[in-house]
């Protein structure tokens, strides 16, 4: 009997010929990630571990300041300082300070720190993003991360795999985000709990690497341990441009055993919206726009949609136009590199001229940290990944999730708007 | 080994996520007691003033879904909660709770039968749940053997220390 893609990766990292779902394994890790919030707790835990003086490998740890950056207050500054001191003390090779990194999940692939077949754990639930490059990557809490820092290995229960197959071509105005919102809506927020999602099909073959990142990123929104794509020529080219480190490309066996196979036909798929207050409360946009859903804020950014192609999609819609007077639009490019690229392409000028405010790279308003926190009764349309009660600030606020194009189109009108009809929608100029 | 716990039940529905357990704006706090003051604030703003030491959170399925923030179970512990009983737990929360020593029990029958305010007694090691207000008893799902050995060893930290000692 064959193995799924992650069973192959996990077996190799555990030094075993084969593994099966349910099996507990000890697996070697290729990279351990933490941000200033998860690192602060992990470092404190590590200090209490007898015999834990040094990290297992100073070249296989990445520390990224991204959640409350630039520091919103003294408490946040102290956490960042603590991580920076730890990085210096342990001579951590991959430490990304403010201005040299951005959002961890945008930065790591960009910097060549993720390669196919690798096993990566991170102190952030969206670590699953790296499945876009064929890596097994999963989020953990800080004590587990502290253990990985010193041992260079983690215990894992091998998850069963759900195969999701996408057939058809995405229509104009429909993006990877819409595909994944539809998937989370179909599976439900606990539909893949303790499971791996393996993405297949002609639709995803046509997606860019960062489009795949958008999808793998939200695997956790269905409760999954990870979401993963096979590394194709496009993925290999992306990685080889960024690192010359050797890696092993794994493939699922033809007779791999899947717990279930879900098929999604995308030919008729329209833009999707996750309505409050769970990411699986997903509806086609035509259902949502039957009523006028007025907005106070639009947010474009995050580890889900903070990539250059996301900013391009927004800029294309906003070019030469003004956003509606009733909304504020906040943009957080995903990384310093994305920010610079957006400068080079004139995207930031387009966005700022339209009336958007462009923040520094980082998580920003996504988790209600700062730089765009919502007030009581406010409603936000966002390119982020979660819309739980209080996610972006007040528990009395509402968050809707959509693609950057839908967000940009809605910024023009002031209410949730289908990006496919924006040309005929009223616009302020 | 964990001791017997006794307290009043605070009941919640399904998919209680980490954003309501401890909202993002508090994630820069580090002290357990400080975090405890904001536990469950997103779903139950009065929780921290109402909860008494040893009380039990009882929730439907997928408790703790969302973020990997370890401060979620830490905040619950910091508020004085003795244990969480749910129909099921989200994956990362499950690991985190065990790692920081917050007793968690999976028991759908108990969740369906417990009402807010019921007095509950729990023997975490045995997985035994008694509803003292109603005179009923339940048995929680057993932990997989590896998890049981991790809990019995005192959590992940002693496990790591042992692994390090083996290597030295």
C-alpha cells in the first residue's frame, strides 16, 4: 500500500521506511520558526529546561518580528527585545528585525528558507503556508517550539490525508482566495481537524506559488494540521532562485490511501465571501450582494494575501480612482521585499492616491493587534484568514473575508461589491 | 499526578476559538494572572469576575480552534479554571493544554448533560467526571498511550530534559 505526500515526508524525517495514520513518530525538523510573541514564551520555557543551553542548530531557526511591529507599546517592545537578545546570544542566523523582514510566512519562502520535502514547525498557526512549496509545515505552541529549539525534533501523530481535487479554470475576477474560501466552506472549520489536506487538480497547477501559499495558509481554517501541494517545475524554479541547499522532492504514491477525496468544480465558481463570525460561513458573492453590506474599513494584507500579486490585483482596480468617502482602506504589504517591489511598480502610489493608507509590513490589524483595530459596531471586509468574534478588535465588530480584488472593488463603492461588475459600479473620481 | 478537582460548570457552545479565549490585543502579556483577567473575554466579558478557583469550563466540539497562541490555555489556567471538558478539542490547543498542565477531557455525554452552574468533580488521571448536582457519572475518552506517558511524566518539559540527558 502506498503513502500520501506527507506520509513520505514524515517517514523520511523519522528514519522509517513507512508510516501510517495514527502512528506517533519522532521526526527531525529542518527549520523551527517563531515570532516575537511565540518566541518570548518559548525562550522562557527553554530557560527552565535542565540541560538546555543552546539551540540544536543556529542555522535552522528563524525568528521574525511581525505581530506588534513596529512595537505598539513598551510591553510589545520588550518582547521584541527579548527575542533579539536571544537571537544574539544563540547566534541565530535567520533573525529578521523590523525593516528587514515582514510577515514570517511571506518572508521565509522569499528568503529561500523553505524547500520541498522539508519538515518545518513554527510558533504560529499559519506555518502551514509553506505547503505551497511541498514542505510539511505545521503550527505549534511555544512549549513545543522550545522543545524543537533544543532537540531539533518533534513528536507528531501521523494525520490521515484528505485529497482535494480542483477541476476547471478560474474565471476572470476569481482567485486562489476564492478557491480556498470555497474549500473551507465545504469542509467546515473542524472538517479537517487532525488531518492533512493534499491539493490536486488542473486548477491549482495553473496557480502561482503565492496563490498556492494563500490556499495552504488557510488549511488551518478547516482545522487541518497542514495543507500541501506537490512541488512542480514552477515550485522548483521558485526555490532554486533562492537557495542552493539540497532537498528531496517527494511524491504521493499512485496507490496512496486517502481518508476521503473531495472534488471541487471551479468552472462556475464566483468570488466567495466568508461572512461573520467563522471562516466557514462562506457564500458566493451574488448571495451577499443581494443586500447592500456597508463597510467602515477594508484591509488588504496578511500572510494570506500580502503578496505582490495581491497588491497588483488591488491596484489594477483602484488605479486612477478614489475610494468611497465612507470607508478607510488599510494596506499592509507582506514583507519589505513586497513593499519595495510595490514601490518599483508604482503600486503604492496608485493605492495612496486612491485614498488608501499603506502601513509597514507586518501582521497589523489582522489579529486586532494594532494599525487598524476595529471599533464597536464597525464592519470590515478583509483579505485575512479569520473572522471570529473580536478577531480584528471590538467583539461588537463584524469581519467579512474576501480576495484582494473583491476588497478593492468594495473600497470603491463603500459596500461589498463583486469585482467582476466594478467597471459598471458607481466610483468616486 | 493530577489531583481531584471540584468546581462549578461554565458552559459554552461549539468552536470556541482562541480569539475569544484571549483576544489578540492581550497576546503581548506574559503573566499567567494578568492573562487570566482577560480569559474568555471575547465571548463572556464577565467570566473573570465570575469564575472561582477550580471551576470547570464545559464546551461543545472543536474547543480552542484558530491560533497557536499558548497564552489561550495559560489564560484559562490563570483565571483559576481547574479543567476543560469538551466534545473535542482543536489540535494545537490540545497539545498546548497538555504542555502547560491544563487538564482537558473529551466527553460528549458529559457535555450534553452538564448545565451551567452544576457542581462537577473530576479525577483527571482516571478520566472520571461526576456531576454532583445531578448525581451522574461519566468517563472521558482515554488519552493515546504516548500522550498518557507524557502527562504522567509531568508534561513535555521533563520529556525534553530526559531526551537531552540521553544525548549527553
